[in-house]
C-alpha cells in the first residue's frame, strides 16, 4: 500500500519511536575499542548511530537502501562528516577498507532472503581489513518476540516535529520457514490510515555461527543481551561479534 505520510514524516516517526538506548551504547562502545577507526554502518537508517560514530572521531560510511531515511540523515547536524551511500552492501566502494563494520537495530533480520544475507556477509568481509571486526544484532527466535507484536501490546501515540500525531500498532504472523511477517499500522491525525508490511528472518545461534563462518569470519562471541549476558539470559538477543582473520 502506498504511504499517505511523506518520507520526511516517516523518518520523523522512526526517530520518535527509536531513541538512543542500551543497544546504541553497546555498538558505540564496540567501535570505540579501536579509536579513530574507519567504520562501515550498514543499514544506517536515519543516522542516529552513524552520526554518533563520527562525533567520536571515526571516519564513517553510512549505507542504507531507503532514500527517505538517508535524506533525513543528511539533514542532521554533523552529517557533513559522514559519507552517505544509497543502497545495500553491493554499493560498498570497491576500494574502501574498514576496521569496523556494524549492522544495528536488527537490520540483519530485514535481509530476509538467505542468498542476500550470504552476499551481505561476504561483501562486508571483503571490505574489512585483516583483523577487522563485525558486530550486529538479531532477535533470538527462542524468545519469540513476535508473540508480543500484537495491537494490544504495541499501540502507541507519537507526536512528530511538525505537530502531527500518529497512532501506531503492530501485528505479526510466523511462517514455517522461520520468517515473521510484520504489519505496522499507522493513523495520521486520527483519519489517514495506512500500513506497511515487512518480512523478518529469525535465525538461530547455530545458523548465525554457520553463516559467519561460511563468509570467512571467525566468531568471537554471541551474547544474549546488551550487558554481554549468555545467550538465553539477556533480553532475547543474539548479538554477534566476529572478525576477519589476519593473513598467515
């Protein structure tokens, strides 16, 4: 369904519903373990993390396939200090080399086709220097987050910067292939209704380990929460930390 909200309003809505949180602290601290790094923020969205990385002294490239999100990112203070690229991992500049790569906000799950996911990991591996590090988050299917994505549990009101009010709620359906169809409903100013449908991949810990190994990564850790809890003991996350092996 075509959106009745403008791209700017959709980006504003995303920012209103996604404020800086514990996961952002985790990824920023991860990048800061290597000061003044060359960082790839793949699936950077409206640039919350990307701009924080640049403000912390890193040379950052932010890539995202959603034109409206990147347009919003480019309007924010400090945006001139980031290289912004429209697209997916296929648009990583061929000669670019990074010390660190991140995929935040469960963007890994939005890459729902196994072939696309494999290509993404391979593209990131090629772009990292030997010893370069990758971190991303994915929801643990054992935690069954989709069971909480119901209208009763997700209904929210958001006030946009221009004063418009948007009511949102979600509903989801689990398929037998480990995919979840998520429908987000939006009502603008009490009258204009629309919905957006997305498909998210819920990969197990074993799947993520296998996919990373096949792409040439060595898995260092898989955490279950933002305080580095063991899998199954955190917030229902699978937070992967891996590196590209150094040359022998």
